[in-house]
C-alpha cells in the first residue's frame, strides 16, 4: 500500500473538508455530537469536583476550628467522634468526586481516540483507492492541479488492455487480485518524489521526476520499465495468470512553463491511445 505521498497536512485537511465533510453530513454530525457530549460531561464533572472540593475545604476549616477548640477547652468523646465521622464522610465524598472525574477523563480519552480513528478512516476513503491503496482520481486531480511542478517531469498513463476479458473469464475476485498486483508492480517502478494513482477502473497514472536523462530517452526508458514490470506471469492467490502488458502513454515537459493539468492528461491519453493502436495492429 502506498505511503509517504508528497502532500501536506493542510492539503489533506482541505481535501477532507471538501470531499468528506460536505458529502457525509451524517458522519460530520456524529463527530460534532460526540465531541459536544464529551465536553458537556467533562464540564459537569469539573463543576461537581469543584463544588465538592469547596465543601470539603469548608468542612476542613470547621474541623480545624473544632480541633483548636479541643486544645483550648476540650471536647467530650462523643463530640470528638462526631468530628471524626464528619471528616470521614467528607473525605469519602471528595474521593468519589475525584474518581468520577478521573473516569470521565478516561472516557474522554477513549472517545478522542475513537474520533481520531474515524477521521483517519474518512480521510483514507476520501484520498485513496480502497482496493489498491494508491491515490484515487480525486486525490490525483487535486494534487496535480496544485503541484509545484519542477522541470523535467513525465506523466505516464497506463491502460490495462484486455482487463475486461480477465474479469469475464476468471471472475471479479481474480480481477481484483490482478489489480492489486498491478498496483504493487507500478509502485515498484516509482522513484523518490514520484506520484502513483489508480485513475479509473483499469487505468493507472504515474507522475515521475526525470532524474537527469534526456527527455526522449526518459520517455522510452520509463515506458519500457513500466511495461516490463507489468507484463508476464502474475502469481495470483487462485491461479497463475499470463498477461501481455498494458498500453503505456508517456509525455514529458521541461522548462519553466508548466502545461495545464487537463492538457497534460489529454496529451497522455492521446499518447496512450497511439500505443494501444500499434499494439492492436501488431497482434492482428
């Protein structure tokens, strides 16, 4: 599963607010309601503890006065026992309030942990493809549009030729296993700073940093690397599947002028289609 992607915390939060909170109002309401309930409970526990503490202080002041009276005037045994019983009862009450507040804090800690986990799951669902663990199309489009593109970049569009045949012949479970293996192989071709995503049902994308190769050489090298990684025999859980490989369209750019994201994708799609046509003619 893909990790350590080049996206900032602020970008993640912005995507969550835009694509999760707005679309899943009931989940957002649950989060808010849980937080409000937790704050109310903690506030009440604090107030109760403060009240009990004030009462205990008042009782202690009274008892100290009575003890001073014992020293000055003396008290009967019965009066002393009443004083002791009062101290014991007040101590029990303040202890009970303290334990209640401690319990409320523990409950709050558990609730915060649950809410954090729920938030992380929502963010995961908003930003990543559930099957492959790669970035999903929404994440990729947002990141590509906002990405600080450096010169010498390549955009690679990978289309899985004959994937429908695999699904129809072997079933969707095998198809899902195949997609997961494809994602792992694509990810294995990525280098530091690259971004991989599942862009559609049978389409994957890689934005790659050119590490010094000439542009033409870089395009050919990347296409060959991906085609080689994503071809051959796939040892799936239920069968070994031979696959002739996908159609790989590669475009690149350099210099300070960065093309529009939509133009990049359109150009990559055109390049991929040309490769697909050549592969079809080759097999005819």
